[in-house]
C-alpha cells in the first residue's frame, strides 16, 4: 500500500492531536497527561476512570520503542508508520492494533453505555485533548454519524476511524477528524 502525501498529512494531524503539550514530540509524560485529562473529564464514572488507568498507559508502550532519549518526534512517528505500510504483515498487525484501540476508545467515549456516542459524549472526549471548537466538533460528529440518526454506532465509529488511518482517498470525508486547527477551512 502506498503511503502518499495525503496520508502523511493525516498522521501529522493525529500526532498533533496526541501532542497535548504542543512540543513537537510525545513522551510518556504526554500519555500520563492524556490519562489525567481523560480521568478528569470522566471523573463522575469510576468505571471509566478504571478503564482509562488500565488502557491509556498501554498507548505509550506502542510509542516507547520509537523513542530517542525518551521522546518520539513527529518525523520519527511518520517514518515508522510509513514503513508499516510497505510490509503486509506489519500493516495487518498495525491495523489490528488500531482497531482494538479504537474499540476501547469508543467504550470510553460512550459514557452512558448505550453502545452509541452522542454529540455531548464526543464533545466531552475531545475536550480532554483541548478541543472545544463547536463548529469543528459538529463536523466530526456528522462525519461519524453515517446513518444521520443523531448517534454514532460502534460499527460506524470503527469504519470511519479505519478510513481515516488507512484510506489514501482525500475525498473520503474523514480526513479532518483530529485536526481542529483547520476546522474553519
């Protein structure tokens, strides 16, 4: 699978989404902060906090092997992800890991446990990453709400995230999911 400039742009956006300190690199402290932010946002649900404390530290495990002096730069991240796309077995493993991660993230976002994400639940999740741009969040919600029923099913959430991370099609309609810096475009 070719890793084109459109894909580089999407992965840069995702890296920026994770880089909550806006330092241009990710460290274990970055994921500790993400966990703390999410725990604060979901503090009313002890079950969600337990899930977050169990799962978010595992996110760093996937990054720590990429780290140089405890840091993963954006370019290092892009280079390693790009290399995954040239080896079918590595790409399958990466895709499987991403699917597992986004299944867990769906469960985190779904505060009321009804197996759907509402606009309020999506706003809550994105706020932990510093995104409060309502126009952008509405656009993300609409991209994820494939059925146009005002709710995001787990299946739709997984499908759209798969397209975000693996589609080379710039017209896929989900290229902006993690890039609120361009939300006014």
